[in-house]
């Protein structure tokens, strides 16, 4: 009799466990549906409900991963990294570990914590478990460099994947198109206005050159005609002002031009690039 009671009890518990697991899978599918329809706030709520009732921890990896992806899509990057880390702790194999680690890297790139992203890439590369994943690591390392405006380093990273990689060629073109801020300033010290002309601001550069030449002529002429006071006033108020202005304009023009070049490449990545993005 006792044996029969124990058997019935075990059968009853087994049925409840199976039913509970079925309910959890239904909950997971519901949350996944919200995620696919980009209802990320509601998806997070449902994934967290799944975690609460998942006493057997069957869905800990997948639910935490999806919560992280939902927060990432909503630009809540700190929360995303938190849940990606939870997913990593519940990973059951190396592929799942690598997935969570790369998601953390991608999120760090998005929140512009580039040094952290690069450090994590280096750590992954040193891990012998991921020797076959080097191309993926270099891919995200290249993205980290691109979004930190280091296009030369980005080109080197993508070249390790393929010398003709689309993003390697884009990074090289971007780097070559950019101008040297230092050179623009130096030539403006030598010839005021030259820096602006070098950066493509032709009219501004020639105007700066003209004003410097004219104010310089007035200053020198004042001293020649023994009007020292006029020479000092003109030299201090006009010539030095135009001279310093030419140097500053050259620097500002170079920075502005480089920003335009970088933004053009970033817009291409956002709107036209067909490969895997952040």
C-alpha cells in the first residue's frame, strides 16, 4: 500500500514538473514574440517573470541574454552589460560564453568605452578556447577603432581577416582623406591662411592671408614713418589678432573637415553596409 502511495506521489510530482516546464516554454515563446516585434520593454518584463518561476534554471542563459539584448536595443547599455554577464555565468558551453563576451564587447563599443572593449578583445584572443574565433575578435576590434575615430588601426584589424575586406578598404579611404591638424597649424604659423587653404577653405584662407598682409603693411609702415604709437596699436590690435586667428581657424577647419569625413563613413556603415553591425 505504501509503495503504491509513493508511486502515485512521484507520478503526481512528475506531472506537475512537466506541466511547469511546459508553462515556462510557453512564457519563453511569448517573451520571444515581444522581442521579435521590438516591444523591448514588455519583453524584459516577461523574461524577468520567466526567470522568477524558472526554479530549475533551465532558461537562465537564454532569458538573461535576451534581457541584455533588449536593454541594448533601448540604449540602456549598463543594464545590458549586467544581464549579458548573468547570461555568461549560466552558459553551458564555450559557444555560449563567446556569444555573451562578444555582446559585452559590442555594448562597450556602443557606449564609447573603447579601452574596455579593446581590453576584452585582447582577453578573448589570449583564451585558447577561442583560437578559431580570431576573425570575429578582429572584426569587433576594428569596429571599436572605427567608432573611436582611429581609422588606421581599424584598417589593420580588418586586414587580418582579409586584405580586401570591405571595412578595411573603407577605413583606409577614410584615413587617407583626413587632413593633419598639426600640419594645418604649422603652415599657418609660417604663412597665415595657408592652413585654411590646405583644409579646403580657399576663400577663408585667402581672406585671412589678405588681412594679415594688410595689417602687417600698416604696422611696418607706421614704424617706418616714425609713428611708433600707431605701429604698436595696429600691430597689437590688428596684426596679432589676425595672425592668431589664422592659426585658430586652420585648426578648427582641419577638425571640422575630419569630422565631416568620419561622419560620412559612419553614415555609410549605418545606412548602406550590409554586414553584421553593432
